């Protein structure tokens, strides 16, 4: 019981730490913590990633790359197109060269399953590769969504995958009452590409027409290999002369894409029109410069999510800086810039659940939680003082320090307080005094056996230590698993409970023993109020 000075210094440091980090701030009135969706109000979204899109996109990439590779290997007439979800059909190869083409295909992508039927080669994506593509699509969507939400400045959003092998993503936005704008920006695919317009071998072009049928007629009924028809939608359908709708033949392969972007910001051009100024990465800038240098005087459509935004003519070599026009009002331009900076979505996001929590409902939850926690705390303190007399005050002091320490640690690590978190606080109250009850009962047993007060206190703490440690560690293991595998609300409960368990071990064993040591001092007490 001697040499308590260093113990008092440690306890004082803990109290100072607790007061600094748990003291309420104007924007965080409850223990200096951010409030979760259920307490602050906000928006709750569950979205499904259309992973089939990602599989199709992967198959399309393989088809375009394979067609170019076959042309390099002497199969200039070969055409590769996606059929169904994950199959590539290669046509245009003479029947006597099919086996030779099959060898080239196998060299290029040996993991796919090729078959020859009639005059075509069919490639099928393996199931394992499809599953990997789907999983990567969800992970990439998570990253893009986080970047887009962060750009709006939403405090402490919850963005996570629902389960380990699911295509659903949970998005909780505390303080956001109307999620329409954020939801629209989240759903924007933002697949940006700069593609070359098609020009015939004799230099005529570009090929565009008001309708797809008219355009096909100009092409002789077939789209040239490596090309496709895309649509430009008018921003002013009521005034076709101002911005006519048209269809245009463009290359399937992009010169540069949104992956090559370094930055994108909303701006205005010299006529005051809303535009997006973009900057390319240095490596892409060199590639873009070579492409634009070789195609001066020709059009290079800007394609966003499979639709032509605009089709500017290349006036000069372009390296790393440029402008995207035809993007609508300033809010639409800003949303597009945010989406481009955060990266394209690998697949469409489809909302399957959407609801809002009003701030009044959140405040009612706070009041109810505080009332429950306060009532439980008062009843526990009364019980300890009535049942254990003056020693119960020791437990009350340890309990109050425990709650202060839990709040301070959560605030220090930027944890978000939720309604399950408040229930974790309430449970912590019971967990904290449970250790004191074990210790005090052991001390009573030691006193009944005839030991001195000092010896009884020492024996009580020593004999109760193993039971306290076992009980708290097993509970802590359960809390860790809840945190690891649970969703948002369960994680909040598990985090609060875990911190509370560790704090109760400190207060019940270290702080309570120190209080006994300070009260007794060096005197020989004849009795103990317990």
C-alpha cells in the first residue's frame, strides 16, 4: 500500500486526458463525439452494384484488345465482339486460317476457354475470373463512393460493404436531410474517354447523321471494324438548331480516359459557359500529344458514360490540359468534376433502399439514451453506497472515472456515437461495478477470516484478480468478433463495450486500490466500512 505517489500521478494524468478530450464542444455537445445517423438524423442508402456491367466491360476490353492484336498478327479482317454476358465472338477469319488464329488467341489470353464452331471462334470467360471481376467492381465502387462523399464534406459518413461476398453497399450520411444531389453524384458512372472520330481511308469524314439508320446507310450497312455508333443528346431539345441531336461513328478504343486524369475542376470559358477544366497525368499527356499531333484537323469526340458530350476539332497538339464543354449548369459541372476526380464507377449503382432520419427523431433518441444511462448510473451508485457503505464511494469514484475515460478515448480516436453505442455505455456501467463487487466480496471474506484490514484489502484484490481478468477478457473477445464481422450499429456497440471493458479493468483494479491506499495511509485501521 506504500509508494502511492506514482499511482496518483497516473490517475491525475488520466483525469486530465479525459477532461481535455471528453469536454463538450459547440458542434459536439455529447462527450465531444460526432453523432451517428440515428442520433443526428440524415440519410440512409443501400445500393446494389450491377456487377454484370463490370463483367461485360472486361469482356469488351478483351475483345477490343484482341482485335488489335489479331490485326498485328496478320488477321486484318478479324472482328471481335461481345456476345451475352462474358463471351467474345471472333468472326471475319477465313475457314482455312481458323486454327492459326486460334493459336494466336491462345497466346494472347490462355486463361479463357476457346472453341471453334463453323466460321467463328468463341471465347468464354472462366467463372473464377468472373467472380474476381465482380468482387473488384464492388471494392472499386466503394473507393469511388468514399471519394465522392468526402468531396461534399459530409462528416463521419458510413460507407461499407454489406457482408464479405455481396454486391450491396451501405451509405449513411449524418446531417444530410436531402440526399438527392449526393445520390445523383454517387450514381454517376463518370467513364470519361477521348476517342477519335472515324474517317474513311480516302480521308472523308467524320460520319454523323440525325438518326442511326441514316448513318448506317451512309456506311453501306455495316460499322467499320474497331468502330461503333454513339449518340449525342441535345441539351436544348426545344431548339434543335442550337444543339442538334446526332449519331456518330467513333473508335472503340480511347486515346486517353478518365483513369489518366490528374485533376478536374469546374470553371467558365471566355463566353461565360460552364465547363470542366482537366489536367492529365504526365504519362498520358505524352500519349495524348502524339494522338492529337497526328490528327490535327479531325474531330475527337469526348465520350461520357457511353454518350458523346461534345465533338471538338483538334486545332493543335494537346498535352496535359484541356476543357470539357456542354456539361449543363454550374451544379451539374461541379458534380461531374467531383465524379471525375474520384474515378469512374466500374458498374452502375442501383438504389434498393432509401430513407431519411429526421433530426427531431434523433434528438428524441439522445434524450431517451441519456435518461436510461443516467437512471442506471444513479441506481447503481445508490446500490453500491447502501450495500458497501463507505467503500461503495470508492466504487462510485472508479465508475465515474471509467465513464469519463471511455468517452475521452472514443473522442480521441474520432469514434461516432450511435444509439447502440449509448447502450454500450449503459452496459459498461454494469461491467465496471461488477469487478468492484468481486473485489469487495473477497475483502469481506478476508475480514471474516480474521485478517487485518490492510491484509484483507491486499488479499481481496489479489484473489479477485483472476476472476475479473477471465470474465473481462472473454467478454472482450466477443466484442472484438462483433466489431470485426458486424455492420455499422453492431460495430458501434462493440467498440464502446471494448473500450469500457479495458477502462473498467484499469479503474477497478488500479484506481480502487489506490483510493484504499490513500484513505488508509500508514495508519493501522481496526475496521473497514464495507
